[in-house]
C-alpha cells in the first residue's frame, strides 16, 4: 500500500454520488483497519454508501479489500471439492445442522463457518452448543483434519478472517447503517470467500422473520452476492426462500437440534426436509456432483452417521440427552378454524425473550428455551387445542414472550389462506 | 430533559426520510453535547441530514436546541436597539471593520462576535489582530461596557455560546458533512441568536471565492437562515452578494485594515464602500432607524471617530503603524486588453499560501502577508504593467502562491466581459 488518500475526499466523493477508485477502496479498508480512518469518518461514509449505493465494481473491490485485511484459508490440499451454505437468518432455521453432514455423505467437504445469534434470529453455534461437550472453536489444523476425516465441520470463524469486516460490522450496528445492501453483501461474501470454499449456496430469506422483509430488496441482495462470488471465482447460487412463518416446528436451541435429529433419522417436518434436500442438491451441483440423491441419504441413515462423527470430532456426545427447559406454558387456539398466519418475527421474538437468543453479544443463551409449535399455517385447529408450548428456565419471561405473540396468530375460514411457496426463486 | 431516546432509531428515522420529533431533536443535541451519542452516531446522522434534508420545523428546533446547549446573552439593559451582520465568508471581505463603527454612529449597538479564518477565506479577528495591542477576547462585562460607551464591539465569541455547535462543527469538518444547508444554517443562526442581537443582516456570498459556488444553493441557505431568525424573533434579512472576484483591492490582514481605514476616511474602493453602505442601511432599518445617511458618516469622519474609540477600548493603538511584509513580488499583466477575470478563489488561495490564512486551527497567521491588487475586472491593462503585489515574510512561499493564480487572470477584448452585479438579491 504505497498511495495515501484523504478520508474527507473519499467521503465527499460518495456523498456526491461519485465512484471510488480501486485504490481509494483499498486504502479505505486498510486505513480503517489500522485506525487511520476514524470511526466517525467511516460512519459518514457508510451512511453515504447506504443512501447513494455502490457500483458492482466498487462492491467487488470493497469485498476483496476486506478479504485482504486478513488471512485466506486454502483447502486445495484436501483433494476434494468444497462447498458451503450461508443463510441470511430466520426463525427456526436449523437447516445447517442436517445439511452439512448430508452433503458430506457424497464426498464433498463442507467447511461451514457459522455465527451466534443476535436479536430474534437464532445462531447455529448456539444451537450446537446445547449438545453436551461440543465446542465451536477449532484451530485451522483441527478444521483441516476433520474435513479430511469426517468431511463436514461446523465451527466458529477465527478472528483472522476479514478482521476489517468485524470492525465495520460493530460500527454499522450502532450507526443505523446495517441495512446497506453493498455493505451486507460484502460483509457476508468477504468471510465466505476468505474461508476458501470452492462453491457456495446462499439462502436469502424474505418475509417478516427475515432481515429483508421485501422481496425486491432480497433479490437485489441475492444478485449482488452471486455477482461477488462469481467475481472471486466461487461458484455461487442463491435461493430466495419464505420466512413469513418459522421453519419447522421449533425455534430455540436444544429443541432445534432435536428436530434436526428427526430429519437426520428420515423424518421431521416437511418444510425442513424440503429445504435441506434442495440446498443439498444445489451444494452438490456446485461441487460438480450431479447424480446424488440426498433424500435417500436422509432416509437410510448415511447422513446421521456423518452427523455422529462430526459431533464427536468436536467433543460432543451424540448420544447424550439434550437439555430441557425447567418451565413450560401452553398457548391454546382461541377459536375453531384454519391457522391462517403464525408470524415468524413474533415467534422469533418470543423465543428470544424466553432466553433462546441474546440482546447483546455478551449475553448467555438458555439451551432449553424456545417455542415449540403444534400447528403450522394451513392446519385445521379447534378452540382450546394447544397451538404452541413456550419453554424457559426463568418463568418470569413468559409474560413478555406472550406479548410478542399477541395478535399474530390468525385463525379463520379455510379459503382465506393465500398459498405460500417455500422456495420463491433461484438466482444463479 | 426527562425523555430518553435511542440514537440508532433517530439515525434510522432520518435515513429513511422521516421527520424527527421536537423531543427527539432536543434529546439528540443534549445527548451529543453530554457524550451519550457517540461521534460515529452523530456523523451518520449528519450524513443522513445532508442527503435527505430537514424540514423547516426540524431545522428551527435543531437551532433552538443548540442555543439551549449554552448561555444566551441579553443586551436589553443597554436601552438601545442592537444589530449584527454575518458574512458567509469571502476573499477580501473586510466589510465588518468599517461597518460596525459606521452603524454605531447612529445610536444602534453592534455586538459583532467574529471568528478566525480557515482555508482561503480570511477571518475578521485575524485582520484586527494586526493592529498593535488589540485583543479579541473580552468578558461579557467588558463587552457590555464597550457597547454602552462606544456602541460597537468586534470580539471573539466566548466558549459559552452554543457549545453543541462547536463540537458538531469540529465533527462535520472531518466527516464531509460541512455542506449540509440545514447544518450550516443552524450553526450560524444558533450563535447569532444566542448572542442576543435584536436584528441581523446576513451577507450570503455566491461565487468562486464563496462557500456557496451556486446561486440556487446560496438562495436556499439565505432563505433558511432568514426563516430561522424570524422563528426566533430576530428581524433578519439577507443579501446575496457576488464573490467571483475579491472585494476591494486587498486580501490579507494588515492590508485589509489599511483599506478599511481608507473607507473610514471617506475613500477606498467603490465595491467596498457600496457594500458597507448598503449593509449599514439594512442593519439600521432592522434596528428601526430609517432616516440615516451612512455614506455621509463615512465622508465626514463620524465613523472613523467610533472606529478609533472601538479599537482603543480593546487595547489597540489606532495611530500605530501596521505591520508590513518583509518581502514582495510583483505579478505583471501578460498582454494588453481588458482584465476580464480575476478569480476570487485563486487570489484567496494565493493570500492563504503567502501566510495570511491558516490550514489548521493551530496555525499562526502573518500580519503583513497577502495580495494587493492593482486592477480589478473591467480595468484596461497594458502588457508589463503590475497587476498584483504578493506579500509575505517567507519568500519561499511565492512559488506556491503564483501556482494558485496560474490561468486565473484573464485578459481580452473589451466586449467580452459579462456584467456582474455586486448585490444580486435581497431576501427578507
């Protein structure tokens, strides 16, 4: 990095709807990481980016600069194709748990770096940590060994990957600039590209429980990320999927592991199975495997075998009983009819308030807390039947959880329910 | 202040083109002054304001909140009308120097709080400090006494006036958010209203040497400020005036005092006299004095008498010789013809580079440095005639000053010069 720029010039350029040069972008990310650009300057630039946008070329360079702020992993010595999945986050989204071992069944390595939950969307690592003994933190060497031996690993991203993103994300969180599509896309893709996967499937959620409520914006985000993947030589496809109602029948930590085990045992809720199989097909196709039958690998126990080895390799006991919440409270159907709506955001917030999620990074989650659904939209229900069970170790939380659900369970006559597709579109 | 808000909510509201409530605005300014809102949050909010604007009601409340962050002066015990002038800054703009004593001649008090120069525009205090012994810092009591005795005071604003503005301006300076009209207008007007003047005349400069290059934006700024003044019960008018070429024949510090003395002695350049008289008429009218003849008060020495008392009251010796630059260099006309253009920005930058201005607040200015013009646009010149004299104590500065002037002195045939009005419009 020989050239130097002026931060205020760079802010002004974007403020006035100009285009940042590749050299300006490289300098911006490097200077911010080194503390030469101050937080207040980066905040002003982020707001200008949010409001005035960035060109595809700018976003691509911004992503590359974030990757170059840290280490880049390399799985080429494995001698296997690699693939990964990223979900933009939803309620009841435990798909990674059955998916990673399922894909590994077919000889493709799955280096799945995951995160913890914040707010109403759950985190994959929080869910897995409800398994006694399981640990999220692996060294690069442990990760490589597990990929070679088991074929699948779900672990925490090390601090060495895209450190610029880490600093930038914390800033965006307190400055109202999380929602900028160029910044979301580059944040996600810088980590996934630095992680060194050969192909990538993006599950971009749309709906009340998703980060993107609006299909047009979800599509724009998906297209931007697919473009960034291609620019970096990572075969990338995106599915737009429905997040107006929770995925499956559980939203929490241990209860989502339990549901994942049902799927790995060949059962489980239809929507979770459908999305798991479809994402597995996309991941395998991206890795060059076109003749696989993932649905069969769920039915015949091959995926479960990989799961057990994957959990054990990270210190977990796949046979151990999962934690159970100390207290429960049932929510009953208020009327006869068809369950027309069961809002994903409301269920997510209820689960969060019951202790399954965290409000601040420092918070500790309850393994057993969450919401178990007894009916999904479309089901016929009778007044007084159980609709949901609320679970927590701390019963003083029930009231606030029920508040979150108020008005968001809609029961009515059969004909009133609009058809909802789980998989809305595919973007490649 | 009993209510509390969330900074991120406030940023998001403005980011999404919403309107901030009066309570949100009060909280924002108070919380920022107390350090509860962080610099990075205020920077993001400022950028959102710059790009999405604020309503007249929002700007008015923002201004009031800034006033309420500090003390408010009160001149009612003087028993005289008060009036003040603010210029948005230009090159060779020494108007305050003859203007304040001129207005005081007619029994109206002029509490003129002024600033120092930054960049290519000069500062009134820097100019006056070239007078041996003169001091800018007065206590409120000294200011009151001088207003009662002499009728005019030009001094530095105390730290107690609108401290929120001081903090906010420093932030805007490093985050590319100086140019937001709502923020400029509220910054200027909060200080002027807190200063306690009964009426105010704004000299909003337009052109190459002005902060606003563009007439439409200058007009918007003027209209916004006039509205803010009226909202606060301060009779306010604005003149839009031309700043494509320097005012008068000097740009510097001591040389501008010298030119002001010529005006106070009944002479001086036509444009400086015209603007001084016109602004005096506006200030006097705002203070309820309609039968004054300021031009006569310049000719007959009454304004000079007040000037001498005003300077002496602040420790200055009105008879002392002014500092003279140690070195000079002459710039000659390259051809015969009419001087078509003499760019204000270029002359301002040349004077700045010669040592008359400062790049950072901490810099010290040279009292004698600057540019003396020998011809103004419209004048007939001959090749080899002196056009300007560059003045500095540090001759190594000549080259960079000449670079600033390169290409910006245009000489051509008579008919090619577009007419330029000094006073473009009046906004009340």
